[in-house]
């Protein structure tokens, strides 16, 4: 399975949240269409059929990316800080 670019996923999640807030504050047909588009794109990118599953999978993807980035930065598990004696 292809893994979507975390930066793109993060941007879509941010846009989704922003549109959700805008729609909750004041209903707009244009915002509703854009929210539907972003929701569809998130579902396609995460291989899910509901926006709730897509958001959960996107969150997991970003958590895995942060975890992998932490391991890559320090493969030995050392912080590089001296031990206090």
C-alpha cells in the first residue's frame, strides 16, 4: 500500500478542521462543498470510506512519522546529554 506524504496529510487535516469550524460558525454552500472535497481526498489518501476513519488513520500516520523521525535522529537511544553523577 502506498503511504501518503505526511506533509500533505497534515495540510489536509488542518484544512478539514478549519472548514469544520467555519461551517459550524456559519453554514455556507461553498464551504460545504470544499469540506466535502477535503473529506473525500482524506478518505482516498488513507484508504477509508468514512471521514472519521480517515482522520483516525491520518492521525496514526502522523504519529508513526514522528516516532520514526525520533528514532532516526537518535538510533542508539542516547540523548547526547552527559550523565549527572
